[in-house]
């Protein structure tokens, strides 16, 4: 059942290491955007808790966390951010990074989100993305990114399970962005995609 008030959002989509977290973090510094990374939510869970142990078991192998567990943890995080006023649904456009990760999750996501755009970050060089992830693992002490076999398994999972998600959305809301350039170049292209969406949000709030 679709909830009465769905969160207005855009999705950051693309393979591992393409820069979704980096770009989402930059957007989060602009008033009116709220970046929520599902991966960051997972990594913030107490690894000693039941949920934490289960999540770590999956991500340490490069596998997807089961749908029910993913959405339970995601919804808990969203509710907490709202309670802390870090996310204000009437004012902020949610920039969601890391979900949906399979076709089955698309229907669940639509129950909670009014998806107004998808930024699809594309990178032609998978080896470059593997190196990016390895560097990130060292810089941020991310154990799930340290093992190259696990990294390559994540790419296989993306190709087989996550990439088909894009076909579930109308092509008119999908904005393809070349992620091979510098972070500033990529961000410039992303802004061109998301500013019209945010302008609609501001206009709607002014008319309320």
C-alpha cells in the first residue's frame, strides 16, 4: 500500500566506484538537498547488533542485503533524520544513493518515494573504478572495499541484478552523466539535471 505522503526524490544510479557517494555528498551541502546513502547507513549500524551482523555478512561478500532488511533499516534511518530535523520532506529533495538495487525493490521504493529524476553516472573504464574503490578503502578504512575479489563480485552483481533496474523507469526522467571527468565536471553536469527538479519543489512550496 502506497503511503499517503511520498518523499520527493532523485536517485543517484550507477556501478560501484562511479562516484555516487562523492557527488551526493557535494549536493548535500546545498540547501534544499538531503543526501541519503544506503551504504553509509549500513556501515553505521552497530556490527554487534543482530541487524549489523547480518548486514556485514552480506556486504563483506559483495552480495546484496535482502530486501526486507534493507527497507527496514532504511525506513528507520529516514524516520530518525526527520525526527532530528536533518531531513525536512516539505523543503528538501531527497538524493537517494544505493537503492533500489534490484527490480523487486523498485515497487517498494515507489511506495515511499515520488521519484522525479534519475541521475545515471556512467563510466566506461571498469578497471579505473576498481582502483577508485581500492583507494577509497585505504582512505576511509572501509573493509568491504579492501578485497579485490569482493569488489569484482560487486560488479558482477551490479551487471546481473542492479543494472536492469534502470529499465523500470521512463527514459524521460533518466539523465545520463559521464563520470569519467573530474569531480567538478561531473558535478556541473549533475546540477544541470537536478536544478529543474528542485525548482519545481520550490515552486510547489511557494504555492502551498
